[in-house]
């Protein structure tokens, strides 16, 4: 059953609470997962795309998490979607746990194991081409980070998708403008990312990545394109934990201070009542 925009927003705060607990107890990434969470929530809890809860079906759409360090966001979404028991979230990054620091196909609902950044769009493009050749009416979605666009392979995949007219491919860019060592502007500016994709032959849409009403609309529109689509989702780094907003030091956390954890917990809890 698809959730309404108000229900999606309410769920997002519970997802953030679970994500914060995972990172605090076991270390992990925080900034990017929090910025991308609303995107993932919309993908999995609306009825725009087809995903089976447990065993994948031939008619299911494909989702590829290229930015594998956003794993904590995907894990809490899949747990709430009942792909696996929520109790497993407490095992994140533990020895022998299926919930690793980067996503792996050992996790129910995950079809791509992410290692180095910049490779997921190539994998997604290959799936999309295969589905077109097999005349399957299904979409392949790929979630990339903006920092991944400093990788040449991403642009090779963009050329490939344009050449083969992969109208069933949708690349969503979590454009939070920060990466592990600082801001994109300081490390390697992307300048006009939308114009770059347009020049590569893609349909391009830009959206507020935290506005559920706009996200739902943009996903629906993207399914109608005759070209591969890039959705540039403008997001807030570490959305929901205000002291971490726009601070790259919260990209990857080890030993989050208990006082800061409680501060973040209190901020999120206000939205759960």
C-alpha cells in the first residue's frame, strides 16, 4: 500500500531515528545517508515503482545504490519495508553481519554490491539495456552521490546510456554538495551539473530532495521520457541533525560523542510525537 505524502514525512523521522542509533552504536556514515533518506523513502514506499517485499519478481523494477556508503539509509528503509527483521539493524558492521559498511547482495532486496564509487551507473545502464533488449517493461533506478561525478566512469556510463537511448534508466543524484574531505566546491567543483547531463543527451529534472510531493511528481514524470533521465535532488547534508548540517566532518563517524548523540536524538524525537 502506497503511503501519502504526510505518512512518508512521518515515516522519515522514524527512519532517521533508527539510522542515528545504528551509527552511534556501531560507527558509520551519517551525512550522506541522512541527506538521501527521503529519496529512498519515496522510492520504496510509494507505488510509482514495483518492488517485491521478499523474493524478487521478473516484473520488479531495479534499484542500484551506486554510492554504497549510503548503506545505512538503505538498510533502515529495507527493514521497515520488511525485507528483513528490524532487529538485524543492531548488527550493522559487526563481524559476520550481512549489514556491512557498503551494501552487499547478501542483504535481501539488494542486487548490487558497492565498493569503489563511480561504478554503479555503469551497472545500472547494463541492466537497463538488457531489459530493453528483452522487451521488459521495467525501470532501473540508480542513486549516485554528487562526489561520484568526479569519477570518469560515471561519464562513460552517461555516454553509453545516451547512445543506446535507455529511456528506462533513471539516475538520481543526491546533490548535498559535500564529500569526505570537504565541500565539492573546494575539492572538485561540478559547476553546472544539469547542463553537463543535457549535453550528454539526457532528460534532466531538478527537485528539492526533501519535498515528498515534488519527489513523487518528478518520479512519475521521469517514467514518460524517451531518453535516460537524471534527477538532480538538491538535499541538505545530514538532514534532520542540525548541528551536522553543512559540516563534512559528519560524513563518516567513529565514536559519536554521547552528548551530541542525545542532542540529535532529541531533535529527531520532536517529530515522532
